[in-house]
C-alpha cells in the first residue's frame, strides 16, 4: 500500500493507529477504513480543451461499539 501523506502523517499509519488505539481501549467492535478517490474533469469547446481539473479526496472513518 502506498503511504499517502496528509499534514506530515501517512493516512495508512493513522488508520492503523486508530485501530490499535480502539483495541487498546477494549471496545467490543471497531472498524477503520481508509479511502482515496481521484477524479478528473475536462471541459471541451469545439473539441479544444478549455479547462482540466484533477481532484483528490482522501480520509479515514472509524466506527466502534463500546460498552
């Protein structure tokens, strides 16, 4: 897995940290997800490129059950 940096922290490392932290707290269930999406949009006018946009969105989510 490629380590993508976000503010100096690899999100994959943050995902692993969140999982280990939740397990260390003794939660009943924990689910940690990492997602990275890339989108490209191109605007053409009469077959000529007017604009091109590359968007990237990435992050993690944490779901847990604690009693």
